[in-house]
C-alpha cells in the first residue's frame, strides 16, 4: 500500500475548498516521487472531486513533505 505524508493545514484547505464547492466525493491519487532529467519531483497527492449532480472538478495536488529540504530551510533561516 502506498502512503504519503502531507502538511495538515494544506490538506484541510483542500477539503474546505471542495466542501465549499458542494462536492460530495473525492478520488485521491498518490503519485510517487520521480527524477526527470536530473530534476527531483516530490511525491504528491492529487484530488478529483465529484458533486451529487454528476459534476467533476480537478482540485490539483499537494506535494509530500520533504523532511531533508525542510530541515535545510530551517537551518538557513536560523
């Protein structure tokens, strides 16, 4: 089973956005991290929501947490 760690406030904002748009269901897709032409792309969680009336909306993605990068940013700020 795939898993992903995301920032809770970002996840909450995404859920609130879908709820405000009266969406009833959501499809969550986990995409693995990748390296393409030497560039690192983190894993991400993608959202596609469905309304009770049959409407479908793409709510884009949230990148996975990158602890190594976050630690470096905190060191540079301190």
